[in-house]
C-alpha cells in the first residue's frame, strides 16, 4: 500500500468509500457478509481509512461500517463521517444529530469529520446563524469528538475560494470530485490549486466518475490496453490521481470483492503515468465531453442587460450536458431566479462579444430546458428531511 503523510498521520492513499455497498437481493438490505469480506481484505492489505456519511444508503451505511469494523481496535483505522447540513429540514439540534452518527457508528469520536456537500445552494445553510452549524461543530471539535475537520465540496472554484477565505484556519482538508475527466469538465484543476494554496489537503471522491471511467467504451478501453494489456480501465484513473502530490486521500466506493482486489493491486506501489498514457487519458476525456469551449474571458458579461454570469452558466451547461444529476442542477438552484438561464432575453449581445464565436443564447435556452427537466436537489432532499426528523424523535 502506498501511504500519504497528512500532518504527521500515515494515511493509506486508497480510502474505502462507503456509499455504494452491494445489496442482498433476497433481503433487499446491505449484503453485510460481503462488506465484512471487503473490509477484511482491504485492512489486511493496508487500507486504514473508511468514509461514511449520515445519509448514505438510507442511513444504513454507518451501521454497516460499524459492524464490519467492530473486530478491529478503534485506534487501528481512521473513521470519517459527515454532517448533513445540506439535507436539514430546518434548524435542528446539531449536536443531537451528530450524536446519532456516533451511536450508529458505535464510536465516541470521529477521526475525520466533514461538513457534507457544500455548494452554491447549501452554503447559505452552513453559513446561517440560525442553523448554527459551524459553531456547534467547532465545539464538538474542541471537546475531542472530532479530530480533524474538513468539508466535501460540489460547487465552483469561486465559491471554494470564498468559503476558504471566510473560514481560514478552520479546516484541514477538502474533499472534491476529481478525476481525469473532471479535471477540466468540473474545473477540478482550479479547485485542487485553491485548496493547495490554502495549505490544506485534497481528498478525492468519484475518482472514476461514478464508475463511468472504470468501464470505458471498447474503443477507449483499447487505447489503454495498448499500454498495459492486463490493467483495468479504473487503474489508469487511479494512477492519474496518484501523480498529483497534494491528493492525500483517494476514496473509492467499492461494492464488489474484485474491485477491492483490483484497487489494492493499483495502490500496492506508485506507478506514474507515462507521457503517452497521460496523453491517451486526456484524449479520452475530450471524447467524453460535449463541452462549449468557453475560456471564461468574460468579454460577454459587461453588456448583458440581465446581468447574467454567462461563463458560470456555461460551466453548469457543460456539466449538466455530460450527466444530468442533482449535483449539477444545484449550482443553478443557488442563483436568484432572475440570474438563472431562463432569464436570458436572447438579445445576442454576448455572442457578438465572444471571441470564441459561442452562440450563448442557444446554449442558455438549452440549459434552461435541461435545468427545468433535470433532477432537483430540493425534491431529492425530502426523504432525507423525514429521516432526520425521525432520528431526532420528530423534534
Ligand atoms: S443573449 Fe442573454 S445572456 Fe446574452 S447578453 Fe442577451 S440576455 Fe445576456
Ligand atoms: S465571451 Fe465567450 S469565451 Fe468569453 S466568457 Fe463569454 S462566452 Fe465565454
């Protein structure tokens, strides 16, 4: 196992993401025997970091993780959990909710704890004095119930910069979606740079983009097989990330034993990508995208009568066009209604100003439609609101 040094702590570079365990078809519940087997295999080969979250698997991931880890001494592994500020039904007893997670995980402290899913919409909740999340979490840290504090992030670079500046010195690490596709598609490159400039560690989620980079098209896979015939597509995605020095933790959501075995082989020793392999990955990334080539020069913005942040909206478009998920639409949820794509009146000023010749009104019209028909965070959050109220005794 290759390890990283994070503020004097030896972390396995591969962490076990616990969001996607296999379900037992007979019971419809988590296949606990398989989870135990995967954890045992991972631990025997040096993995020492396990990442769960309050809402994962309908609240059952925490319970399953505790079950699989209970035979190991508590100080032999690092346990990470997350505070679901993005899913709250309103201001709640934050400490009571934190204690629900402690109880489910059968522990009295978390080694690593994250504010879950900060984005342009949820940031208002995390910052809110009424919700009182950050002061309560800091108090738990003072009490030793949280050893290292970070946050997971799904927004754009501007928000990341703003949040880190506002809470300078409070966090030690930031978890972002990063892989060789999102390096450019979600501008993970800039986010990596911002986190590094702030002296914090980068944690990576979705290293294979929800599995999409683990199972490439036959044509793209063949390009990689030409270098290493026996290597999996996923191994290239992981080796790409291993080459970025400030990535301290790479979380892989493993749900089958063969994935654990394959990942352990990839993380056994550091094997940097060759220049030719890197070029092939960049070529594959380009082939997967249908991006509008906005350079963010902002020449179009000054003359927009509606005051739209056009490059921001195009960034949302590129992400949504690739995969219409709630984490993509949520960045638009965070805008005032008169700044969303449907506010564009189609005057065409922006297209005349654009050196890239982008037909901005057409892009925004399509984005308005994608957004209107796409998944909505507020809708998805409702079952989570109910779960939180239930866990807090309907307080
Ligand atoms: S076409 Fe839309 S985005 Fe472009 S300047 Fe006019 S209102 Fe703004
Ligand atoms: S002028 Fe064109 S390239 Fe520049 S920010 Fe606007 S849309 Fe993007």
